[in-house]
C-alpha cells in the first residue's frame, strides 16, 4: 500500500533538505511543490506578465510543463532551471503567485496526480491540510525567524545567489505573513501534525527524529497485518 510523508512549515525551516534525506532513506518520490510554484513565477517573468494579471498566471499554471528529476534538477519546458528558480526576482514574487486561488488549484491537481500509486514525500505550506489531509505521516517543521534567515543566506552563498542577509530576512518575514494569510492553502498548525522545532537541531538530528517516527509506523503496520 502506498503512503505519503507530508511536511509543512515556513520558509527556511529545512523542509526541502529533510524531504530529500527521507526520499533517499526510504526510497520515496520527492515532489518539490515549492519548485513547482517557482516555475510558474519564472515563466510569468519570462513572458513579462505582471503580478496583477492573475488570469494569465493561472493559465500558465494550468499548461506549464514541469519535470522534477531524481537528481534534484528542475526542468521547465525541457530546460534546466534549477538555479534560475532561486533567483532574487523569482523569490520576490513566488509567494503572491502561490496565493492565487486558481494557481493553487491547478498545481494541487498536478501534485496529487504525480503521487498516485507511489510512496511519496512532499513538503510545502498546505501539504498536510489541503494536498494530502489523509497522509499517513504529517509533520510541521519550524525554526526561529533568525535561524531560518541564516540557513537561507548560507544556502544562497553556496549557490552563488546574490542576496544579502537583510534582504533574505525581510523576504522571509513577508513570506511568513503571506503564507499564513492566504485565502486558500495557508500555512496552518493542526493537532494531527507532529511539530518539530529545528532551531537548535542539526539536519542530521532532524532526519533521525523523523525517520524514527516513520520506522515505528511501518513496524506497527506490519504487526497489524
């Protein structure tokens, strides 16, 4: 029987790194929902579509061709855009674009379709609440604002993306507000999520903590059978 590991949390909390580690450990398909929204943002920029032209952006999200490769590369219309979708320009508009109701509806359909019949790990803002509310494993990964900004700054330095710490901190503050006040798909804490504060944890410690929970669940399922 297929199952879903769903991870929600704010920007910079380490969801992407955790999802990648879990996909390797448990042989799960890693569906990067954030990359999908970033592809819509990048395509909108490429076509010079204003952020206020919601109908045009929604049409892009309906017809866009996104491929998420096992290697971690992201293809948009057959072109490698792994680095392009992390640019300052894309980062500045991805949150409001992901707030467009039709965009979310179109991409949620695509995400569910990708997961059919597979063991999946998926991270984002509304995976545990909207995309897969019946997921077998539901986590909320968090960290302090300052720690999240530090992590994102380090990540961008390694990828040679030109953004200052203050720019990143300001961007995350805005994204937090937008993510928690969206009309559809807002970032929400629920009682059935397992909450993990990673502020003072290494990524290895977070991976081990989550892996232990998944392994216990898998053992329990075997006993039930």
